[in-house]
C-alpha cells in the first residue's frame, strides 16, 4: 500500500500517519529524515544534497526524488509506505509518478484531510495562551503568526495537488475536524473501498480480540451447564420414573382384570341361582293346587 496524506499544517497528518504505520505495518517516509539519513550514509545522492545544503540552497526536486527512490528500494518499504512532506508541488507529483512508473509501482490513494483554517488558528491561539499562563516556553514556529504564513504557503503551493490527484481519480477527502479515532476509521473505510487494503487486514485486528471473546463465551457456557444439569433429571432418575410408571400401569391393568373377572363370576353365580330358584317356586304352587 502506497499512499500520500494531504492537508494543511495542523490537520493531523502526522498523527494519522503514525496510526496507519502501526495498523498496516508500512513505513512513514519523511523527506527531511530521508535527506539527513542519505547525507549521514554518504550515498551519491546524499553527498550531492549535502553540498547544496552547505551552500544554503534548497535541495532540487530531482535530488529529493533520487533519495526517495533509494529509500523505497529498502526491504522495510516493500509492504508499502506513506509519503510525508512530499510531494509539495505539482512538479514533484509528476516526478513521483514517473519514479513509481519506472519501478512498476502504483500509488494506491491520496487522502486529503480537510479542515477549517479559522478553527486551526483558534486552536493554536488557545494553546499558546494556555502555555504562557503556565509559564511554559512557546516554540517560535508554533504561533498563530507562523501558522498563518504556513497556511498561505500551503494554499499557493500544495493545494493545487488536490485538483491534480482528483483528475487522476486518486483523491479521497475526509473531514479532518472529526475526533482522531473517527478520522482513522474514515481513512480505513476509504482504503477498503479503494481496494488499497484487503478485508483480511481489518479481520486481522478483529481476530486479536477473538480469543478473548471465545474465552468469555466458553466461560458463560460453562456457568450455564451446572444450572442446566440441575434442571435436567439424571439417567438413573429417568429409569426409576419409567419403572414406576410401568408398575402403576401394570397394577391398574391387574386390578381392572380382577374386577372384570369378579364381576363376571358374580353375574354367572346370580344367573345360576336364579335359574334354580325359579322351578322350585313353580313346583310348590302346583303342589298347593
């Protein structure tokens, strides 16, 4: 994943870059740090940059692009990178496109953090006032005056990149005035929509919480088992109940049979007696006559 974060000073690019580095395992490439590293390493491009800076000049775009080229060839940049502080101009953006094309790489996304400049100035003014009240030293470059100049520079030099990348369908704009975690979630959703990251990357972070969830579910299930076991009759209890039920059924059947047999016998005896009694009476009557 190769992305660029755009936005004026104070928009939160640095904070979001660090969060993206942690989440996706990519590297943050700062032009200032890369220049210093190249100079310290004594690379051909670094030595050229050192000579220019020693003379008080600005390092030209072709030198900066050369340093970026060397840096993205290093093993830790294979998974991707976030460019911080580059490109700043349309010319630098065009040079970066050529570099990536030459290396058969593509830029996945350009995320613009859009903010309200008046709100940014108000924040800085409040922060500076609070620092002075506490007796803390205020950085020279952290004042409303300096921020006003930096914002003007951003509008004139870097803001045209918004149109440049928008034309190439690389730009995604996010409200940088939201809370930090909300901005982070919005960036992730946008990267997913663009296909810059695979859904499994998101699943990986969710998977970290899965063991804890499973353990919790298992614990809950285990807690329910004793209660269910108490409610559910044991096997021996079931057998005893079944045997008792069959015994009662057998007894009822036996009683019914006995009663039926006794009734039949009684009826038979009564009939027999009646038949015997009848003729005797008749005989007596006839005798009297």
